[in-house]
């Protein structure tokens, strides 16, 4: 299975933390037993962050997956005689609803906040339009190449998305137009910007669709700053990130009658179960039902 760059970095950090624990306990990989891993899991459940709060179930599950991959690798290479992770139960994840969903009006206000008078505004408008049009992941957006976009056919190609899968997703007319304007009048100016310091090699950045103000690579943290800035400018008080647009477009499509399997294909979900969390009944809909149907609802 091919993992994304961010997943690899997280897995390495998880394995390093485990190795530090094993060293502190005087344990070796060759002598590791299932009981040792059970004890480690128990300590993880009791582990607290700097603010005193427990780590999430997602953190526990990711640590488990990282160690599962690690010991699987060691077993395949015959560096250990047996896999001590075999038979251990993976921490169960709660199916949580997205914390923040934008209304269509809020999404439009954020997208239309950039003035489009400067190269950076053109870039930001194209980013926001793309996020809302496609529901693309933040990691997928920053990896896009100019060759992955066909504004004439209004099509965007995600190459090696989550799980190493490719997919084609349609662009809305406003998104295609915004990308076209950015490619013509924004991106060339940013790539030609004067570069100072070490930075990222221009050749690497020039392969990306969306670049930094100095023509460098755009990173995930920067992308979220861009989204937060325009949400603030638009007067939207919710905590908005790039991923908020992904949740929002799925909810809006579903609410307007889109088939859940089409939404699954758009978002690139490997399992329909992941997409089904968007089938929740929004409180506004529930309030309308109560007003209409409940004997004391009026």
C-alpha cells in the first residue's frame, strides 16, 4: 500500500515514540512479545497531552496502524521471528459529524472575498473556488500540477490521492474561470518573484499549480492561513479550514439531492461508510419537521 507524504512522516514519528518507550523499558524488537504491546496500549490510553487532556481515539488508531506496518515490515524481512501485533484489537474510532459546516451563503462570501486585483488575490480566489467546487483534500490541492487542470473541459485530475488512487473530478464554471485567470495573470508573476534565502528550488515549485508569494511550494499550514484570512474578511465567525470546504460541499450536494455514491466518487472515499456520515439530518431540517408535524410544534 502506498502512503502519502504526510502519513509517512506521522508513521515515522509514531514508531520513534514506540522505540523510545521500548528502550526505556529495556525491551528489544527481537524479544518483543504480545504482552509487551498490550502493556504499551494500556499506557497509551493513560497518556496525556501537554494540556492534560487525553489523546484522541484517532491518535491511538494511527499509532496502532504505524506499529502494525512496522512489525509487518520486520516480519516480512525476517528481522523478527513473529509479529507481536498479531491478534491485537485496533482502537475503535467514533463516527463523528464534521464540527463545522458552512452554509452556501457563507461559502459564497468567503470565495468572493478576494478582490482579484493582485496575483495573490487571483491565486486565493482560484484556491477557494477549487476547494468548494471539488471537495478536494488540502494535501491533494497543494500537490496539483498545471497539467492536472483542464479549464476548457472543466476537469481536474487528482494524481495519487489518498490510498495512491487517481480520480477525475469536475470543476464548476466559476472554478474553471478562476483557475484560468490565475494561470494567465497570477501564477507567472509569482513564479517570477525575487527569491531570497535558501528556500525551495524553483524547479520544484514550478511544477505546482498553486505557489507561494515568492514562487515557492505552498504548504498545508499556509493553505489553512489563506482560508482563515478570507473567512475573517468575509465576516464568517466559524472556525474555517481548507477541510471545512470538503465537509460543506458534501453536505450541500447531499441536501440538494445528489446520490451518495456520486459524492463518494467526488471526494475519493475508499469506503461508502466514510461518505455516509454526511447523511445526518441537520438541525435546521429537524426544526422544520417539528414545526410542521409535531402537535405542539407551532
